[in-house]
């Protein structure tokens, strides 16, 4: 059993992006690859605006991206493999009304946000990448976001929650809608038909958007977003749902790490500096939206968890993401008030984790995320 799992403590080990050794040759283009019949050089690859052959995987310029793809394939499951029987009983007979409120609204938010995450990476990001090793991990990511959407749907259906009501909830409750609307605005900006990454302002907008989705949307909102259900799990409640979320968390931590790596390399490769005013605004908007969300889902505290804890934990995790991005901490002094969250996220208690599994986990022995 792997005892070294630590998905999210990679900020200290992340290597500095290598400086681009060469710039791409303006004479080599995707369009003329077919007629030039010349081999490509790895150093001709670019994250965006590249002209090396997009259909040729190796030689790698970004071998770490391929490693992400290989690692992602060690976490494979379907929601049908996790027993939900006890959750049905817990949901119907054990949860208090405040706990039900938290549980349902977390699911209501998550189920919409994973579709948004899928659309972002699949429609707005992948098409802009010009190195295949980046696109291949992102293709896996698109699948994983769809799998997450299935997982929430499976939980909702298994628990007998009214789908018409729960899927519409984010459309009628401002605190749920606020986070989705903020993300949608970012997504729409980089999906404009006139969006051209050869324009430096657009390039900056794209880097900021990728930073938002990887570092905040996935790195903070998802990471922190599962916590209320982990708080129930710690008290022996809704353990099947929580286990499903632990699988999802593994994927999300990788999505976040990969995205942050891409942003860092992109900034280096393009000699681009993020506007600190816009970055500050990004963190502040995200915190305001998360705090409004926390006040709603935890309008009544549940045992061991409340809105202030949730917001404080957002700020703590946001600082971690900023460090990983090589940026200043947006919330200096934020404390880790929920030290158990990282352990839950990293699933160090792997043996316990597998106790609730109804089928054998095929690739568990190969897990190594360091
Ligand atoms: Fe997801
Ligand atoms: Fe994700």
C-alpha cells in the first residue's frame, strides 16, 4: 500500500520552467508540414502560437505533461463501484435539516461547475494549445470532468433527490449562481470568435483565465468545496458520497497542478508578466463569491464545520495556490484551521479508503503521485 501519497504538496518541488531554448522558426508552419517533409525539433514547440507539427507527440518539449497523463491513468473508477447503500439511509434518517441543506447545495453547485470545467478545458483551452503532449493530458481531463458529472448525477439519483429541483438550484439561488456566473464570464471572454493569442492583451487574458480555472476554480473552489461533505464523513455520515468525492479530488488536484504548470511555463515562454491589479481583483472576486456561498450553504453551522471555517480555509488554500503560481500570497496570515483536509484530500489512509469499495481497485498498487 502506498504510504507516500501527497497530491497537493508539490509547491516546494515544482521545478522552474525551463527557458525556451529557441524561438520557433517563422518559416515552419502547421500548414506546410505536409509538404516540407522535414523532421521537427522539440524546441520548436510552443504552448500557444506554435508551428511545430501538432499531430506528432514526440520528441517532447514538455515531458512533465506526458507524466501527468500517465499519472492520471492510475486513478480510474466509475461511480457504480462505490457502495451508496448506507448513504441512502443516512440521507433519509440521520442527517439534520442543516446537514441536508449543506449536502444538497454542495451537490447542486458541483454538478453544474464540473460541466463548466469540462467546457473550459475542452472548448476554450485545448484548441489553443500547440503542443500535443499538453492536449493529450487535457483530453483526459475533459473525460474526467464528464466522469465527475456522472458521479454527482449517480449520487443524486441514488439518494432519490429531485433532479428537476436540484439541477435548477444554481439558477435560482444567488449564492450558488454567483460562483458559476463569475466563471462563465471568464470562459466567455476567451471563447470570443475574435480572440487571437498573437495579441498580447488577449494572451494576458488567456493566462489569467487559465490561472483562474486551474488555481481558483479547481485549486480552491473544488478543493475547498468538498470539505463540508468530508466533515460529515469524519462523523461517519454519507461515506459513499465522500469516497466518490475523494476520487474526484485526486483528479482535481492533478488538474490544478497541471494548469498551474502550464501558466508558469506560458508566462516564461512568452515573457509575459501578469498585471498585479487584475490578479488581485481575481482573488478578491473569488473570495467574495466563496464567502457568499459559504454563508448560504452553512447558514446554520453543522457539527464541526461552519461558514467562517469554510471561508478561512479558502484563504489558506488560495495562498498555497498563489505560491505555486509564483505569486504573492493574496491573504497574508491566513491560517490552516482544518488540518485534516489535506489528509482527506491526499488519502493517506488508503487502507480505510478502500474498505467501502465494492470491487477491487485495479490500479491501486501503482499509485504514486509524488
Ligand atoms: Fe471535475
Ligand atoms: Fe477539474
